[in-house]
C-alpha cells in the first residue's frame, strides 16, 4: 500500500478515472452491440435509428479520453458501413 499522502490520492484518482472510462466504453459497446443484434435479425430500420446514438457515445468516449479519437472513428465507420450494406441488401431483394 502507498505510504505518502500524494500516492494515496493518486490511487483514489486513478480508480475514479478507471470507473469513468469503463462507464463510457461500456455504453459505447452496448450501443454497437444493439445495432449488430438488429442487423442479425434483419431489422435495418432499428439499426438505422440506433446508429446516431452509437456515434454520439463513441465520440463522447473519445472526448473524455476513454478511447483514442481514431478508435472512435474506426468503430463508427465500421458499424455505419454494416448498416449501409444491410440497407442495400434489403433494397436489392
């Protein structure tokens, strides 16, 4: 265990930050998972409605420092591409 007051404070701060990072990352991943589940059920409309929320949560996680901004952009790009492809497949049928 830490001996100095500053080291103890650092431990408290690190734990607080870890919890906040986990919160932001978890919300983002859950939103993305809901889109993937909707796409698996061929429910493109629901996936399209959920996409803006997932984008918002990903970019917010990046803004808060939980993930890198390029990671947020990559995740948003990949999930948006999946939604567009599913929409295209639905239209072609």
